[in-house]
């Protein structure tokens, strides 16, 4: 999904895989630190002269009821998911003001559908929905589009605690009307579509890429 010459933010184990795509700039930052995010966007602007699109794909998964969620759990969940998204939006709009661009954030079906034991992560991801809508309204007159994808359960290393058990996996599959869990390509293709310069009349939208989880009840 990346073309040569793209600027990529990589972290840890993903760095080698991303380098293999031919991306010309790999820069690792902690997205929960405002100064590091600002420095990243400054580096991109200096290297390429402009910024056309940004996808914020930073996240975590905490499955605990509210009474079992510690203050540290809450703070970390908000910082990783919502605070990092805010910092990225703030830095991106500054870099895009001259020529416009597209920002895509990642929320969750859990923010749109009440699910047990998701209080902290659902609150953080719901904050991303609000951030998407408000930023879309604020920056539309600058030609900056802000949209969001809201995935269902996607098979990644982060969700292995759910998918590695046959019982929980089958229960999770049954919740998705299309009868399967998502994969990284499902989400990446939706993000790429929203980033594409051809989608110049789409902003403030939340695209559910969730197999129907948040909106459909199959027979």
C-alpha cells in the first residue's frame, strides 16, 4: 500500500518490514510525545516540501470492565489512542495548510456499539470519532479532509489473546455478519481509499470496516 518516496513512521518490529517496501524515509517516534510528533512532521516537510496525507494507526487493546481498570490502565489507553491522534492531527494540519491534504484516523466498532469489558478503549476510540468530526469542520476551508475508519476485530499480533483460542475466536466470528474476522489488508485498503487524492468530496466520515459488526444483525 506504500509507494517509493513515501514518508513512513515505523516502530520496533515493523521497521524492517516497512523498509523493504522502498519507502525513502523511516523515522521512529513515540506518538504520545508532542515534541517528537512535531519534529517528525518538520522532518517530513523539510525532506519532501509538502505533506499530502497522514494515516494515524497507533492503538492498543484493553479488555477490562471499569471496576478492574486502574488509573494507569486508563491513562495509558487514552495516551496511546486518543492523545497520539490529537498530536498527529495538530501537526498534520500545520503541514497541510498551504496545499490541503487528507488525514485518516482509526477508531473502532467498539466506539459505536456497546460491548462488555471495553470501557476504557471504547471511550478512547469514541474520542477519536469526535476528533474526526470536529477537525473535519475546522479545516474544511483549508482543503484538509479528515476521516476515520472503525474496524471490527482484526487478526493482528495485538488481538492474538482473543483469536488464539478456538472458543473465543468462534464467538468473535459469529458477531460479524459477514462470517469472518478482518485482516490488515481490509483496513489498509479503506485507509488508502480515503487518503487518495481522488476522494476530494469526502470529509467528516466514519467508515465502518467491520464485517457489519456495528450496524447489521444477520439472520
